[in-house]
C-alpha cells in the first residue's frame, strides 16, 4: 500500500484519481514482493488476491481524505537521521514531505490500520514528535504540521503541530529514556509493570509477576546496543 501511494505521485496530477491508482496495485505488488523476506509466511495466512483487494479498499479510503491532484511532495520515503547531543543515534523514514512556498513543512505518514480511540493516541503522537525531531535536526527546519492518515475502518487524520520548544523537550525526553534503558541493561534490572495488557503478552514465562525468571543480558547484545549511543557503553 505504501508503495502504491509513493508511486502515485509519479503520475501527472490529472491522473491521480482512484480508478487509475487502483490499477497500479499489481505493479506495486511485483516491486515489493520481488525477493521479499518471508513472503511465503504472509501468503500462508492470506492470499495474494485478498491482499490486493484490501489495498484497493485502502486506496478508496485514502481518496476520501485527500485529493492528490493538488499535492506536490518535496520528498517521498525520505530517509532522515541524526545524532542527539548525548550521542544517541536516531534514524527513520518519512512517507511524504510537502513544503509550501513560504517554507512551511508538512509531514505525512500513512497507516493502514484503524484510527485509535482518542484516549489512546499517545504512541502516535510520540511518532509524530519523532518525525518532527528527525526532520528538524537534519534540515534545521521545524515542521509546521505532522499528520498520520489512518486508512482502515473509518478513515481519519491525526494531527500534531510541533514547535521548537516541544521538539527540544522531546529530544530531552528521548535522551533521558535512553539513559534509563542503558542503566537497566547494565544492572540487569527490569521492573515489572502489571496491567491489563499483560493478558496479551507472549513473555509471561520470563516475567517474575507470573513466576518466571528473566534471562541474563547477553554481553554481545550490550556491545551491539552500545553502537546506538554512548550511554549504553556503561
């Protein structure tokens, strides 16, 4: 689905209409499945035809949210990375970037799932803040707006408008979070936080709350993690 929407902007604006874009699903499928890792496992759960049909439904959902004939992205599948002041390395990909004539930047990310209940948007706001941080650090421009386009179920748009102040605050939060993770790794100490979500956890056998014993941290893993940021070097 992401490949379909990425390639859609290679079409002339007048051709960016739902019927035309639906016809590109087969071509996009060939691109993304050529040598794809674990494709057989995916197709064991659902058929190629079902996946393509679902993609076409998501295309219709997308067109209920935007008119791409009016859009002119400055970036698609844009790779962004930075090293924070602490030395922590961050990297990501942004589905779409648009820049207005006055320099204002909008970041868009596509979600094939349903929009979350408004009470549970925290992880998605976190993602938008991360995009804003990565983009600002690489291009020295704070995005005016970040948006997640949820195409499943009832299509919706979740919006977060960052400022320099809250991007700075988020960078500090990420540095503190990484320091906390590193400290716990080296102490081999991971406090349990029992909640209703535990009912869906696959690792209860390793959790002390359920009578399990947490494994020792592999030194090789610590060494690998130390490549992400110096705080993990101990």
